[in-house]
C-alpha cells in the first residue's frame, strides 16, 4: 500500500470492525459489572467537572437535580437522575468520557438493570439520592474536585447497597 490515504482508510476500517465487535458484547454486561465501572468512572468525572465545567453547565446540572427532586414517580425520577449524571459527564468537556457514559446509560436501559432499579425504588431512597445529589452539586459549584469525587463515591455506594446489598 503506497497510497497513504488508502492506508488510513484501511486502518479506520480495522478500528471500526474492532469497535463493532466490542459494542456487540456490551448489551450482555451484568449490572454488577456496570456498577463496578461506574465506581471507577463517575468519581473521576465529578472531579473533572469541578474544575472543567462552565458556569452554564453547572446551572444545567442544578436544573436536572431540581427537576429530579420534584419527581415522585419512579420513571420521572429515573429519567432526571440519569440526566443529572449525564450532564456531569458532559460538563467535563471530555468527549471520550462522555461517550463512555453514553454506553453505560444504554446498558442501564436494558431489562436486567431496569428490573433492579424497579425493585429497589422507594420514596425514601429517592429522597436519599436527592440529598446525595445536592451534596455532589454543592461540591461542583464550590469547584471542590476532591469533595465532588468523594460525594460521587458516597452516592454510588448507596446505590450499590440498594441494588446489590453490597458496599464498595
């Protein structure tokens, strides 16, 4: 292959095939595996958001939190809870991290995860999640990267206990 453009296209095709192979395996990911990955990614995303988020992005994160707090039904709360987390990732201004979150969200919308969330939902737990989101949001607004990461860990630990009866 003497043509550099042809070599680049061939490389792109190989990467595309490899990526499709990986993506085809994702829907079978267990909820516990997803939670383990969330425990790695989300505190780091919160830490990055504390330093990278624009003021406008922080307003959008607060908006998602306030709407979620007003939702008493499971579906409404789940939609705005996911949006709260999505906006934190988006505020990092890191496209790869944002796309990893999008992949995790797709998995979280699969039947095994949806069923776990359905079984574990209660008004009391929703209240706890909202308080933990408020703590996280406060750290983000104060640009406290360490505090944001810690608040996210606390929140995800609560979620894990409620879904799987286990702590991190």
